[in-house]
C-alpha cells in the first residue's frame, strides 16, 4: 500500500478542498440557505434530499443515508480507495504529501518489504524436503514441534553464499535488502552475498506479528558465531523489542504478568509446553523501552526465569537496575544447576514450570540474598564488597521515593543505619541522567508535526470489529465507515480492507491509534454472533449521534423564529430537514436493531 500519510496532512486536504465545487462537478447543486441541495447521486429520487454543508465540510442524503467528507465522496462516487482519494485531492490542491512525510519513511517501507520477502524465503527453505532437512532435525532436537515452529515462523538460511541475494536481485530489491542488513556488498568484487548462511532463522516480530528482524543459529557448519542477529534499522530497535510479544500478548493480559528469559529458544520452549506469557530479550540489557512494551500489554508483574549458575546470578544484577528504576514489580525464579528454561520445560512440563514460577522470590530479596547471603552476620569486608556490586544497580535508579526506599531496604539487610548505607552507595556513583524525550527535537527547517488527537472510543470499536471480522463491512448498510472522524482510524481501516490484514493495519498505525484499537479489541466479544450484534449496535450509536448533532444544530438555528407566517426559506428548509432526520433516526434504530435485543455497544475503552 505504500507509506502511511500523516494524519494532519489528510486533515489539511479535507479542510482546504472546496466541497461544493468538488461535488458540483458531478451533481447540479442549488443554494438552500447556508447549505446546498440536489437529487442524490447515489440513488434514484425525484425530490432532492441530498445536502452539502460547507460549514461542516460534509454531505448528507436523507434518502439513502450516504454521508461523509470530501474524501469519502471521491471514494463513493469515483470508486477510489481511501488512499487514492486522498492522493488525488492532494495533487489537485497542491498539497505535497511526500514532502511532509518523515524522510526515513521511504527507507522504512523498503526495509519492511525486504524483511517480509526474507521471512517468506527462509520459511520456504526450512520446509523443502532436502534443503531444510538438517535444520528440521535441529528443531526436533530442541523439542519444538512443527506446529510451534510454524507459529513462530522458523526458517532456514541455506549454505550457499547468495541464495537470498539472488532472489532480491530478481525482484529488484537488492538495495532494500542491503539497507535491512540482509545482504552485504562483496569487498573485492561486484554483487552482494547473504548475511545469514547455514543458520536456523528465528524471525523477530513486532507485537502485531510483522517480521522486523532475524536471529540465526548456526547449524551444520563451523564458521561464524553460534548466534547472529540482524543489525538495528529503521524498522528494528532492539532496546524496544521483546522476542515473542506477538505470541504472548493475549496471555499476558489474562495473567497481568510476563516471564522474561534470555534466549529465543528458551521462550519458544516455554510456549511449547503451554507457558504462553514468556518473552526473551533481543540484547543483554533491559531498557525503559522494554518496560513500556510490557506496560502496554498490561503485564503488571515480571518474573525473571534465569539459569541457576553464576551467569544467571549476574543477569539478576544486570537487570535489577532498570527494573527498580521503572518501579516494576519483579520476582526471580532460578532454575536448577545445569538447566536452561527450554530443557527444564521439556523435562517437567507446564505444571513443573508453573510451580517454579509460583515460588519466585521478590527481586530485592533475591538480590540482597545473593550479594550478602549472611546478611547482618556477614563481616565488614563482605558487606563492603556487596555494596560495591550494588553501586551499578543504584546508579540506574533516579532520585526519589524508589531510591530512598532502596537505601532503607539495603540498610535493613546489612544491619546498618540508612544514612550510612546512602553515603557509602553514593560515593563514586554517577547520578542517573534525566530521561531523554521520546521524540527527537524538531530541526529549524522542519517543525514538529502537530500532536495527534486521541481517536474517539466508539470509532475504535467500529475499526476493531472490522479488523477482527472483515465481513462485517457488508453489514454497514449506513456506510458508517465514511462517518469516521479520526483520520488515523480511517487509515487503519484502509489497510485492513485492502488485503493487508489486521496485523499490518496495527503495525502501520500510530501509538495513539494502536492503543485505541487494541483496547477496543480486548473488550469486543470473540463469539461471531455476539460480535456482529455489537457491531450493529456500534453503527447505530455512531449514526444516531451524528443525526442528533444535526438536530441540535437545527434547533438552535430555528428557535429564534418569530412565527409560522414569517419563516424564511432557510428556516423552512431546516424544519423540513428536521422531519427527514427524525424519520431517518427511526429507520436507523429499526434497521440496525441486533438480533438480541439485549446487545449494546461495548464499554468505552479506558
């Protein structure tokens, strides 16, 4: 579909277009007070019931219920898609949509398409009878079933130097693949070679399920590191990505918790036995970005499932700082010596893993016990050594209540006064730097785009229902899709209904739109019959609100009328429109009545 058009630019197109001039090219409009009227171009009628309201920038037909703005008129009358309608109007108005896009958007789109092709290529190679035999044997040796391997999109990068590069060459996407880090330029010759070779490929996906990078495990070869990961790109930022989020989000929301492991196959192995709220780091560090990803998935508690050896203990110290800095509720579960999460899961099954997780200790309890096992009874030298190891942890915790409480907890475990612990820990500990703003500062030549307005909850429910079940669009007899006021939601709907699917629609959406739709999806019923009932109720509610808004406007415009014999032509038209609107409202309530009279629109998202 191409890059996403910024919402504020679509809004600019709608505000700048001369709606009367646009529609009058196709329909003979006549002035009627502050509005224009005509016989509707969308159905046969003898009495005009089609109104254009330039003040509100929308049109409305009381007969066939067609309504919307300039973009929806072009869509409906000329049979254009949403994006094509926007682009046509923008071209006519001289609005340069491309210039307003982030300069990186084109590159991001190219990397996305190259990554999609690579994921499909690797997946096909894995299941080829001869080519993928060694990789499939390795997958089986890790206890991963074919069903789980397919769910995680596992693939195979062949031994050949240019298996993927040749495919990109044929499709004209070689430069895009280079930007994605999938192919590298040959140092002493023309052409490119594959970055991943002789590797079992693990796609790293965005929470919506879109592949954004890869991890590769060496199989059947001796050259190169055991694990190799994609480099960061416009699409992939490892400090904001957790492996397995696309498979784990639903379970996280149910449990309000997440299990964090350090390896891709650790997460896959846990999912294999039924522990489906497990995710893995794509790097060695846990960041504020990771914590935000977990927060959006409503994971209020994080359980660290780590190896029981020294590496696992070191990981606790490494991860404690960011967790304490975020004020997160975290616990630690250590595996028996010699086990890692996937081998342990295979041996004890889901019940055994769940039992281990239930016995996890609070993060600070575990941290203090591992640093100073004897607590108050430890020697002075042992306590000072433990404090030295705590300094990097404390250095990541910002000034405030969490930091002060941490000092008090350390003091209690060490048997010292809080003031003495604070003084010892503060020595040579750099104070945490203030968090940088999420958005980069605007440059003098490019002002920051306007802040995105949050999408209306009811419209989020409409889009969420269609994303879950696209066939519901056929039940939208009143074309509520044209009534959506939020351009970000209309963009998401355009993606979902153009063959790209719900996951791609969410992947391309802004954070505000994504949050609104995801909140709606969580509240919409999963049963198809109940979902259809809710969808009809949502359509009814949106239409009734739109009609009521117009009725309020008419009431205000006509309530100063002096008498029945002194009505102006404009007032007569408004009163006639009021009668038509009341009749339309009755039809909407009757025609969009769900099969179950008790069906209501879902709760408003929070």
